[in-house]
C-alpha cells in the first residue's frame, strides 16, 4: 500500500527526512560540464524535491556517494596513524533501477569478496535507497537486456507528477514511514520500462578464441585510454593509492584511495617495468570480458547493468553495447 500526497505534504515529509538524513539525488549542476558553457547531471545533496532531476538519466552514477572519488584512509605521523571519521548522518539516495542493481554489484566486490572493506561498509550500513521510476527508456540504456530495468530492494519509491501537482510514494522502510503525515492511501507501483531502443544479446558460451578476436584490436585502435567510461560506470571499482607527504614535515601526511581506470597507461605496471596489459586493445578486452564473463563466473550474473553511460561519455564513440553484440554474433558463427 502506498500514498498520494499533495506537493506541499510531500515537501513537508521530505523536509523531515532531510533533518535526519543527508539526501543525495541527481542534480543539475549548471556550468560544471566538460566545457564552461555546458551543464551536467550528477549526484549532490538536495534539500527539496524540486532540486531533483526526474526526467533525465544522470551523467554520472550514485557511485561517488558510496565511494568518494578521493578518500583519505588514514593520517600518519612519525609514531601513529589516525582513521578519519565516517559519515556524520545517515544517508538517503534517490536513484533509478539500474543504479540500485549496481549497488548489488558493489556489495559483491566490497563486502562479499573474501573480506569486508571497512571504508565502504561504514558508509553502506548507513544508507537507505529511494527508487525513481522510468516511464520511458533512455536512448543508450539496455537495462531490459541485462534484467536491471526493475528493482525491488528499495526502502521507498517516490514519483512526482508536476502536471497534477501530486506525489506518489511506496514506503517500505518503517523509519521513513514514521515521517508520513497526511496523504491518501492508494496502491502505488513503481514505473519501469519493458523495452529499450538499445538491445544487447549476451554471448552464452564464450570460447578461448574470443580472447583472440580481432575486434579488440579494432576498438583498441580507437580508444585513447582516457578512462571516462570507468568513471561514469556505476559498477567499476578500481582504485589506486596515493601517499601525500606534508611540506612542513615530510614524515607526516595521509594515505588516500583514489578512483583509477583499467584503461589508462600504467594501471597494470609492476616492479621491474613489467605490465599485464600494454595495448588499448588488451585493456578494452579486459574491461568487456570482466563485465560480461569473469564477474558472472564468480557471482552468477553479469557486472554490467546496462545504464549506457559508457556509450554516452566516450569521446571516441566506442559503444560497449555494439561491442558485446558483435562478440556474440561472431561467437555464434564460430560455433557453426
């Protein structure tokens, strides 16, 4: 059972949520795009339902709320280390179905992959998720193909109808429901798409020949190794470490965890000058196969959630979805 609120009633509820939680949602950031005269939609703190972008997929995912782009793990002096405090308040995140499914992938890596990551876990345990529905498909997304077009593991679902000036909500979480005042009880079902413009056919049985496919070199020749696909992706989890030494005292500083990309030069470099993947083709192959093959072998489902952000952001117009479809087609021909 859900609720139908007037806009004023919903804003009062949202204000109460905001007093108890830091609320993050897709937000229009004017003039903060790649160029000085372009805007970008990315996650930021919001204080009103009107600040949230409801009718457009965010250019970047919720990942930067759970995993800071640049995070201090500890400060060090000559004789001790100090771990900085975690979030001061609990967190609410407004997100779409594909991004909520991406959280499941992040949990697999950071919580269930042999050990629990302390820094991710302390944030994750304080988060509740507010689902945003999708009435129509975005142009580049292929969530239906990946089975991520519909998510059920949300704490609440909120839909704003500006035409009728009403807000619909399905609130599952008891703590969030305690803030409800007014509203009419009705049946509320989340909106979700059943068909995408973009469709992807995943290969069923990949052979070792797929690792030698010429498409990796073909796409690799176009890739410039900027790593933008990884940073926009909600399921990429690679990072590197940086030790920062203060100028005042070189024996004092901090260690930071910083987002990294498997597509950039130097990511797989080791002592002695060795490197696992030297060419862009090898790096692209690793990324694609990890998303649709390696991760699934380990956890039982693909890593990719079909949000399409990698296709949107690539400056060389390399399409992940087209790459997978070509691989599937050529694998099928190889089997014949």
